[in-house]
């Protein structure tokens, strides 16, 4: 979104489609909408402002995974393992991914600076 207000302005439209507005949900500068029951979420829509730090980190991660499919596969394997370990504990599942994601962001930043 160009501003977080845009993400809030479409709240009624998304709610009509079955999404639930969750606000920041622990991530400063983000607006989150989810769909599906708490036990079985089917969709997560995350809105951040274009060119914010969150936006830049998402782009860094995406590009890094595209350039390093082995790391993307490693992340997929981690997510499967965490889903098996914490099938009904979303906070623990999310927490289990944090260190990996932070390490990818650091690697991506380092690679970006080396290629500049």
C-alpha cells in the first residue's frame, strides 16, 4: 500500500470477502488481514507502506530466495517442521521462523552491498 490508510480503507470490502482485520499484530507499520478459522488459516494479507523498512525487507527476502533456491527450500523445510511441531500454536510456529528470517535479511543486505 502507498500508505497504511489505504489498507484500512478497504477493511469493509475485505471483511465482506471473509477476512478479519488484525491491525499490526506485533509488527510495527503493518496491517494484517486473515481468513479462515483460528485453527486453519487459509490466507494472510500483510500490508506495509511502500519503501518502508518492512517493505524493503520483504523485497530483500524475495530476491534472495529467487537467487538462492536452496535457501528457499531450507525455509520451506523449516516451516514444515515447525508446523508439525506446533500444529495448534501459531505464536511458537512464527517465533521458530524469526531467527532464520533475520539471518536471510542479513545475508541479503550483505550480498546487496557487495554487488553495489
